[in-house]
C-alpha cells in the first residue's frame, strides 16, 4: 500500500513539473504566433532577392 502512495506522490510531482514548464513557456511567449513562422520560411528568400535586386539597380 505504501508503494501506491509513493507512486502517486511522484506522479503528481512530475505532472506539476510539466504544468509549471507549460505555464512558463506560455508566459515567455512561446505560443503567441503559430502561423507566420511556418510561412516566413517560404517567403524569406523572396525578400532577400528583392532587396538585392533593388541594390543592384541603384
């Protein structure tokens, strides 16, 4: 019976650790912008190419 109590306490401590980590990442802003980072990688080269074309034409 004491093993179940120990396992329950350990599992609650682990769950609390994950909850604290999640709340810390939300407070830090990890989940603020979910769409644009995935799209930003697609359009990053176009911005660099356009900027280099503007520099070359001047």
